[in-house]
C-alpha cells in the first residue's frame, strides 16, 4: 500500500507543478488507475473493467466537451449539401452522384452517418456532435474489449487514455467531416475482435460478423481495406485455419475493387488527390519530415520527445527479446500496411492522417507497459504510465480551438442567414461557404444575396463587404486595394478544356514566378487561388467550370486572366 501512496503523492505534486489548472482532475485520474491496479487482484471483475473503461470516457469529456458547442466547420456544409440534394443511398451506387462529393476518395459511409443526423437534427449542429462523441465512445468500448485479450485492465485503460490525449483525436472530435475515420476504426477493430473470436472458438457466426464489419469499414475509409492482407499473419491459431477463414474477406475485397472502379472510374482506381495540386516529395520535404511529424503530433518540448522516444525504444527492445517470429512478422506487416498509405500525402500531411498510426503507437506503448507490469515492481510500471499521460496532457493543453470555432460561427451565420453582402478574406475553403449558400436557398429558402470573396480583384462587389475582426464581422473598405487590380484581364496564353470530368490546362511555361488558379462551378466567383504547374489537370464533376488564372512574378507583380468558361462536350457528360 505504501508504494501506491508514494506514487500517487509524486503524481499529485507533478500535475500541480505542470498543470495547475487541471491538477484536481488529473490527481483523481491517477487515483483511479491506482484503484484499478488494486482491483485487478480481487474477484470484482465487473467493477474493475467498468472503471478501467470509464476513465478514458471521463478524459474525453473533460478535455473535449467544448467541442459539443461548435458550429459547422471545414467540409461540413458541403457534405450536408450532398445529403440535401441527393439523399443517402445514391452515394453508394451512383457514380455521378458520388463524384460530385469527391472524385478522389470513396467514403459514402460518411454521407450515411451525417445523413442520419440530418434526418433528426436538420441544421442544429449539437445533435451531430453528440452523435460524434457517442461514436467515439463506441470505438473506445470495442477497442477495450479487443485489447483486454492481451493487456491487463489498467494497461488497457492507459492505452486508450493515451489515444484520447492525442492531437489526432483532438482534431477528429472537433471536425464532423472526419467522422468516417473514427467509425471506420471502430468497425475495423470490431472485425479483428470477431476474427479473433472465430479463430479461438471456430464458430462461423463470429467469422460472418467479422467480415460484415470489414465490409462496413471499407465503405468508411480506404485505409481499412488492407486489413485483408493483415489477417493471414494474425498470430492466432494455425496458418491453415487463418487462410480458410480469409475467404469471405477476399471476396469482399475483390467486390470492393470493382465497386471502386465503377464509382471513381478505372483510371482513378488507386489514385488519390490530383498530382497537379499536391506538392512533389523533394529532398527538402524529406529532411523536414521528422519536424512535421512531431509538430502534427504536438510533441513540441524536449521532455515530451524524450519520454515518448524512451518508451518507443523500450517497446522494440522488449519485442526483439520476447516476441516469437510470427508476432514479429505480424507487426512488420502491420507497420507497412499503415505506413504505405501515408506516402502520397506526406507533402500535405494532416493530423487526421495520423489517427491510425497513433492508435498503433499507443498499443506499442501498452505492450511496453504490460511487460513492465508483469516483470517489474508497481512503482516502475505505474510511473511509466503516468509519465506518458503527463506528456500527452501537455500536448492537449497546448491546443486551442475556441478562436477558430468563433470565427467559423460568425462567418457561417452571415452566409447562411445574414443580409445581403460579401464576406472577404474568410477562414474556410470556398466550398464551405458555397455549401452554406446552397443550404440557405434550398433549406431556409432565403434569397441568394450573400457571397464570399478571397481576392477583391476577382470578385469585387457593390454590396457591403464584411471582414471578421475581434470576434465579429465589420464592414471593410477595399477601395484602397483596387489600384493593384489594374493588371487584371491581361492576356495569359492558355489552353483549357473540360473532358471526362477532368479540367485540363496549359499555360505558357515560365522559369520563374508561380501560376495560380481559382475554380468555380457557377458564375459566383470566389477568388480563392491554389498554386498550379504551367500544365496540369484537376478532377471536377461539372457541366461547366469558370476559371481565373493568376501569375505572380519573381518580383511580386501579379497578372490575372479574364474569366474562362470551360464547357464539357455533350458526349462526356454523365
């Protein structure tokens, strides 16, 4: 008992020093894990598991409950627009309908999930976020059941709490548009859990449940498709049994390939984002990757990096010492399957891409803690777990979403329900505001009198122009900026065509400077420009596209093309 009291007192002093604003909560959290450790030696199984699972729930609510009061963010309005215009089910079978959402990815589960919310909550975002959190709690519950086959309750609770206290989860719980990553993860873990049950019990019902979860998981996100490759290496039962049980997964994976080819078209079967808009992977990017990864994970201090690196190295030392060859092969295959999908997006690395790698990293930390739990004293094993928690809390407390939430709400409310006017220099991408404009006219039946403008040289308006400043929208005067627009409508030699849902362009090659393009499916130009090469292409499902090209010279001089209207030939229309 004195060991537990000693560790708890050290933990209380540490959190009071590092996190005074959260000291009481974290002290109680530490006491909770001490209690689980004590309960493990008793026969109170239900209480032990309930407390162990409850702690990650409590951590989630404590640090992220403010997310429940957020407004629509990022891609949310454009996804709701897709639900309003086409419903749910056509996104699973109608290629032309789905490719209006995304010609690069196939994730109709997201539309279905948000579509259910739309049916019950319409334009009230609170219900959507409540569903979001409930989905995450289900992910934690399924993960707990699966991981408990390998870890003790206290270690499993540590693992899931580490996962909760991460930047990928902080962002995924904030943005509704990435719910499919969460729900897909839960379905993939459920598939593994039922597959494990099938191997251990040899009952076919578990196999069918596993394959059904796999089927749903791959409709959520493509990163879960490689699960079929991992299952033969699962370190359970025999090779013959695993291969036999693999048959339904192979059939589902084959059907997925055909379905994906039909929905995205064969030439985009394995492609993601258009190469013309994704920066190329250069040696400079490779040199900066470690820093980008650390920044994306929120490991910004030396002591954090030291702690995570120490436990990571410990994991590999234990693995090489204890693991059988089958376990080593499984882990290596798993790392490859998780790492390969990251390669095409390394230059546009986003926190959400790291949710699956970080989940596996937390399991690796859990393996280290489980080894220490079994082979060392209480002080060492619990201390390592609490140190990891402290480093993770440091990551979360350095994040702040409040200002972003306020700005999205103010700008979004103006576009959705405001009076006539133009919003300039907004925070979001143009499709965010275009989605709100569609909801404004089709759902609220308000006049189409609000607009958004990123570049006043492209989309200047006689209506009042509003700019977000100090948590509110203020009228801005852009007349002083009109002088710089004198070079608009200059001749930029271009060849542009729209064919087979792809916009092709060819501009005059120049050795210096940078070309940009602004695309819109209607004449309401927004002026948001993206860097492009002189020659390239972009997938866009539309009968016509309005394009403005911009060239910025090495000396900063800017030229704009006239608005170019690219019309698809009748034979290429869906």
